C-alpha cells in the first residue's frame, strides 16, 4: 500500500533534450525511475519545495519556475 503525501517534482531538461532521472533499485528486485524532487514540508509551497530539493544537490544557474 502506498501512502499519500504532497510532493514537488522537477523536470530538468538539458540543451540536447536529455532528461535527468534517478534509478532506484530495491533488494527485492523492484526498480523504478523518478524525477528529482521530494516532500512538501509544512507551510511550504510546491515551488519552494522544488527549489529546496534542487538546491540540496544540484546548483541551478537559473531560478526555478522561470
């Protein structure tokens, strides 16, 4: 069963139209691909959550959502 939670995802596309995806693999053999992002924390907008998630690792040269 899946739990529901507000989350913000990012679609990062480079000049060659390649998309950044993360590959997750579990010990039981299940795998899935996902875009960067994460949970929306209390009082945060979806845009703020996306910016926080992006700044947690990658350093954008442009503003998020612009």
